[in-house]
């Protein structure tokens, strides 16, 4: 079960590690903004941020920043109108990725960059491994205080919510666009991501692990500090990796 507060803290911590890749004074398009927590963070640093997401986003009720809805195909911006395109753990969910990557090239100004944080095979592997403990944690939570936890938007958790929290961790379903999650051990690799970007008109200027360990299940949550998670990533692998891209035709 997703703990939105923990997720927001996690994404903000990641932003502190990657924000220096976004040039000061840039006009930034954050694609797939979710709650808008990261857009808010960038705005507080002085960036001009346009936040974009689907109206059907599961985080729509918890937005903390003005997030503009879009149709999933056409980015509602003029050609060459932003300096930076940023996304965090979003690209793996995009069904029409070639179309969206072409849209990114359209709205990006000459000399601009795209900065994408994407999951790694290590995240996929440890998410599988942490599923059973997450299920047991959900059972314990249901027994102890079935009404104590709330879902998205502060709504009370339903019987269906509890059922999913108990059963879903045992099923190797895909996190991104795949129906199953096994293939993501490859598609989330740096080699596969690089091929995807390069085949769609982008060149990789920089690649590095973000150096923090977490899984798709909030088993320990805030009981493991972010500095401790940084140390764990040196043993168990980084959950996310950072790609800095430029359009292939831009050699500036």
C-alpha cells in the first residue's frame, strides 16, 4: 500500500540529489507530476515550472501544486517553449513512448535538456522480494486497526483496498507498461533505457545511479532514514537511475 507522505519525502530527497542537473533560471516542464511535490520543490528553488499529468492520475486528489491535465498524447505547449523536461519514475508508465518523446523534442528549446529518473532492475528485484513482508504487514494492520489508515485523498480504506494490499504483493504484476513484472528486470536496465531513448531521437549525455535504496512496497517506510538508504544502495543497488538527454540533432 502506498504511503503518500513517505513517497513525497522520498521524491523530494531524490530531487535534492539531481536538481543540480537542471540549469538555474530554466523554464521546466515536469511531465507526470503526480501530487506536484517535485514541481513545488523546483518552484521553491526559483524555477519556472509547468506541471503536467493525466486527469485520471491517482494522485489528482492530493495535489500540492497547480498541475495541468493533458490528454495523454499532445503536450499543450508551443514549440520550443521550455528549457528542461523533467520526469521522475514516469517514463516506464507511458504506453505511447515514441509519440511522447517526439513531443518532448517539439517543445524543448534548442540547447535544452531532458532529465529523467527511471527505475532500475534492482528496484524491480527487491520489490518482488519485499512483497510477502508487505502482505504480512497489511494483515497485521487490518487486524490491529482496520480504520486507522486512509487512502488517497484522505478517504477511508475499503475492504477492496485491504484485499489488494494483502494479495497484490504476492503477484508478479508489471509496474510499468508490461502485464507481468519479470521482463522489467531487463527493460529497466540502463542498456534497455539507453536503447529506448536513442531509438527515439535522443542521445545520452549523462547516466548515473541516484544512490538510494527502496522498493515498491512501503514495508519499513520512515523507520529507515534516507542516509541509511543511501548506504544500503551500495550493497543492494540503487532503486533509480538518472538520464540526462539531448535531442540527437542537437550537438551544441
